[in-house]
């Protein structure tokens, strides 16, 4: 396996020994890791903060948002920490000037692609995207806003989806598939035209596979998915169920 290889598309690797302990440097700090651990996992185990948006404990990794990029010595490209496996003698920088600049650019592009107006959003004050903007010191966007006109689907009796506020993290798709087992959510089209859909692009309220559990709403990092009747003060989302449900499912499989 070369240093550029990641977990993406290699979830059933047989040449990784989870018991082998590696040593590497992260921000000049000596750290240890198992061979099957990602750089994001190693960073969090050692108290090193790496911003994320698509990542969520208990769900599979996608490497979609790229906000967790890090710089690896000897590698030209920045790597997504959530899908890059640790390797012996790696030297990783999580906050180099280059990394910080690219993170800021990525965040600005996310804001410019959809309509994120915090002042009138139901998740104002309880939004991962908003928190990242504060953390990274983003006060303005240097790119032209695209101002797309996406619809709001309020056909479900309990929930609604506002595609203008979606960041395509695919948390809803993964939790519905991997935890609830319904696979109501999916994604259609590609690139800037991509958007999440329910049941082959049917209105959410007519999606026969939807169980109404609300897990997709709880894991959404923005105000794209929300519960009707909840005020801004009540929109804080609870995600503590994810690691426990995943652990229970693993126990059942074994």
C-alpha cells in the first residue's frame, strides 16, 4: 500500500493488521496508532483538533467535505484525514499555513454553492457549518454566490427538507442505510447539480420506505433537515445514539 492510498473503496482490505502499532509524528508530536486507524482517529485520540463536516462517529467515512485535509511530508497533495490510514514514520501537519488556507477556501465554496442565511435559519446557533465558520475565522466569502433556487419539501407529516441549506455531506443517506436499515435517502446527479432524494426522487411524504424515525434529521449538520414545530432554541440535535446502535449491530453480526 502506498502513502496515497485511503480507506475509500478499500473497506475489505486483508493486508492491514489491526494489532500492529505504528509510530508517527503529528504537528511535531510523537503519536502511536494501529495500522487500521485513520489520521483523524489518531488526531482525536491525542487531543489534536481537525475540523470535519461529513464525518460523524458511528457512520462510515465518505471523505466528501475535505475540511479535514492535512499535509503529509513527502506528499504533494493534501489528504483527507478521515479516509487516510496511518503509516509508520509519517509526518503530518494539521495546521500548516497551506492547510489553513485551503480549509478556508473549501468552507467559502460550501457557503457559496447554496443559500446559507444564518439569521433566518431554524438551526441558527446549532449548526455545524456555522460553528466551522466561526472556528476558521470566516467573515466573508471571496467567491461569487450561485444563489440556486432549490425547493423545500414539507410533504412529510413530521419533517421537512430544504435543499437550499444542504451541504451534501450524505450523513442522512448513511444513517438511514447503515443504522436504520431503510435506505430511504440517496443522491442523484453529480457535482454542483447533486442533491439528496427520497425513494427514487419521490416527495418525502410519499416515501414508502421511510420509518419516520428522525435519525436523518438528528445527524444533519445544518438546517437542511428539520422537524416541524421545533423552534430555533429546540433545534439542538442529539447524536449519542449512533455509536451505541452501531456497536449493537456489530455484536449481532458476530
